[in-house]
C-alpha cells in the first residue's frame, strides 16, 4: 500500500525505485520500492546556500495528487498502480 513519509530518516534501508527532480517541478519526489513517497523542496537563499524542506505527509499527499506527470510515470513503470492510488484515496481522502 502506498504511503507518505514525513522525514528523510524514513528512507533508511529502503530501495529507491523512482525520483523526479526535473527543473520544471516545484519539489523533488522520491518513491521507494515499497511505495513510500517523500517530497522535498530546496530553496536557494543566497549564493551556495540552500534550505531543504521535507514536506509532511499531508502536504506531500496534496503535492503528489496535483502532479499528474509523476503519477503517470509511476503507473507506466508499474511502481505504483492506478489501483494503489484509488485504494489510497478511498481509505485516506
């Protein structure tokens, strides 16, 4: 079952199955083989200084469901299926 992570510590020991770091995206999306989703945003504050923010699960959820490209890529690559998404929505939204 797919789920959203609250911090980078939850990535420990996981296998990363997909990342989306395109320049047109607002945030970085990392998806693990066990269907965990972590969303991270980086802001440049000054030259060579960056602030990294990990989205909490509810914010990550909202970002994910607005990002049709990532959902389509995950389905196409059979990492997260349409059924996984439908089940998550049914149980959590």
